C-alpha cells in the first residue's frame, strides 16, 4: 500500500511540476489577442467601414448605342446610328445614405464594446472557476493523503494485532472514497483548464494549466449610487439603444430623400447614313411623377420607428439601473457569507482533526469518530472556497453591470 501511495504521489508531483503557470494578466492578454470568436467579432468594424465607403458612390451614368434601318434594305434608306448618354440625379439621397451608414458604423462599435463587456466578464469568471477547481483539488488531495497514511498505518497495526479487521477495512474504504473524490476534483480541474484554453484560442496543454493568484477580493466597494451613475454613463448596451435611435432618425431622413423628385438628364445624337446624310442632336429632361408619395404609410412607419427607439432608450436605462442594483445586492450578501468563515475557525478545525487522528492512532476513539470530524472539516473548507468564489464572481458581475473596464486582482 505504501508503494502504491508513493507512486501515485510521484505522478501527481510530476504533473504539478509540468503545469504551465499563468497569471490573470497573461491570461487576459492571450484572450484578447488570440480568441477566435473575438477576432471574428472585431471584423464587424471593418465591415462597417467598408459600408461607409460604399455609401459614398454616385449614381452611374447610362450609355446606349442603337442601329436603326427601315424595312427596305435594298434602297439603303433610313439607316442610322444613335448614341445616347443619360444619368439620374437625386437630391440629398447620397448625403443621407452616408449619414445612415456612419450611424450604423457607430452602432457596430457600440455593439462590439457591449460584446467585449460580457466577454471580458465571462473570461474572468472562467479564470475564477479554474482557481476554485485548483483549491478544491488540493483539498481533496490533502484528504486522500491523510487517509492513505491512516490506512497504511492501520494495515501494519492490523498485522500486529493492535486493531480489529473492521477498523482496517473502514480506513481502507475511506481511502478509496477519498481517492475517487480526488479524481473527480482533478477531472474538474482539467476541464476548467480546457475552458481557459478555449478562451485563449489554444487548447494544446490547456488541461495542465495552473492559475496563479487568489480568490480574495481586495478592491474598494463604492456606493450603489456611484455604480448606477457609472453604468448610465459607460454601459455599452445603453449606447446601443441611443445608437438605434440615431439610426432610426438617419433612416427616416434617407427615406425622405428618396421620396424627393428625381431628374433624368439625357444627351444624344443620331447619325443618318442615307443620302443626304445628317446628324440629329437631342437633349432631354425627365422627372418621374411621385404619385406614390400620396401613400403616407412609409412616413408613418418611419415616425413610429423613431418613437419606438426613443422609448427603448428609457427601457434600457431602467434595465441598466435594475441590473446594477441586483449585482450590488448579490455582492453585498456574498461578502457577508464569506465573512462567516475566518482563518481562526479553519485553524481550530484543523487542530480538532489532528487531535482526533492522534486519539484514533492511540486507540482512544473508533475510526468513524475521526472520519466524521475530518469530513466536517472538509465540508467547511469546501464551503469556504465556494464562498470566496461566489464573492469573487459577484464582484465581477457588479463590474459587468457597471460597464467600466475592470481587472481581477492578482
């Protein structure tokens, strides 16, 4: 049994030694440089730039060349060649089309900022999950090592006749349960590392990543009013709502410009080949009759879209304010839950476990008494780790709701 424990411990030590350590700053730098989804999302700005550029084109002229002849080809009469150049002139359409494209580009920038706000928070939470998984794995490994030591000693004590076979079997079964728990924790640790690799755009060796830092939050918490004011100023989704209203106004102006009268200008010349030959010059102006403008449906639609966009701005402000209030309350209560644990409490619990272990080894108490105390300590430490994690996540969510740039302390 000691040999198996030594080999397993050696494997764990080798795995830990080959783990790639990565800090939060290094992690986020790789995320912003290499994440595939983020790279694709950034191309929306390039697409919007191209749309603005394409909106600046002018109407193309039309050129026409026509050959004519009468029905009696033998006489050679009535043959002619006609050349015509025409173009349609609009008034205000190009300018309003450019304004609409620029408004859509501004909207694309705001949408990217909104995407990055959530993306940054999600990537940070993934890093916190990996930190928690590392702490839970270390806790599970420590318990397994303790129970393996007890089981190894019990094997020797049983062979000497110091304890009953049932005590030895109980310690050996507890060791097996602890091993399974440790393997489960290790699997969760590897999976959380793979998740980090996804965010960084590199899955190779991601299962062996080792995050540095702590789940402890050291940032200063401001007042609720401060966070609400910051959110109303910086939240990108609120900028998106404002941009939607700008787009609605720009689209209204563009549609209005399209309803204006157009002017078709035509210049042409016809050369008659028959004798005597002659050339006819012509010029013309045509203006479509916009009877379709009598239908007020399109104008009413534009007005309603503008009105709807302005109402959605007020709705967005309410949503932002509500999210900040909820995130602030969640962080406040998560902080209170984490404060129920203290270093003194955990230290005292560890001393109780150590004393129970000694008492069991000298035969003062049965193994189950020691196991119950150790499991209680394990549950307490897991609750403490989860409380730290929930507080850290609540801190990230508060900053996500505020909409300002943030970093998680090393």
